[in-house]
C-alpha cells in the first residue's frame, strides 16, 4: 500500500505500524489520498486547508463508488450522507489508520505551503451577531 521510497520519518513507531498493517482496504494509494491539491489552487495567497481524516476517507470512499458503479452517477449529497454513515460505523482501529493518513497529508501540505496559516473568512452576518450578542449597560 505504501511507497517504499517515501520518507515517513515524522511518524512515530506506532503510527508506522498502523500504516503498514492497513486495517482498511483502500481503493486509492496512500500517496494519491494524501497529496495536497496544487493544480487546483494556483493562488498561493489562499491555499487550501489540509485534509482531515474524514475528507481522506471520503475521497477513498467516492473512488470506490466510482469504481463499483462507473455507469451510475450519484449526487454529492447522497454520497456524503452514505459516506458519513459508513464513517460512524468504522472501528476506532480504522479511524486511527485515517488519522495517520491525515498526519501524512498535513506534512505534505506543510511542504507545499510552508507559510500556511488558517484564516477563516469573515461571515457577512458576523457583524450582526456581534451587535445582537453585545450587552449594553445603562446607568
């Protein structure tokens, strides 16, 4: 499953063991699942967020669905709902495996975007929320 030439020196011994045992049958390779989206985001001012374990699972799950039902188009919301149900049913061992993949994806992301810092966008309604939640004291 893993590429023998890939350097995972940042993983602990336990994480390497989890990665090598692979308690889940992947559709895509570890490298395909954990690579950061570079081609899609050419703007280095606004890089994508690193993938978390659920996103990696969903990417593999969708690839599996496309492989099994290549002639059937499924709506994203149905795929997401189905994937979410499957995720909740997974054992902690399998979720730990995806946490290790998340760590690999974050390291790949860090290499591509070394100055990345998460900056959430301001919501248009955030000013309204601030106004309604603030209390004014009258003396």
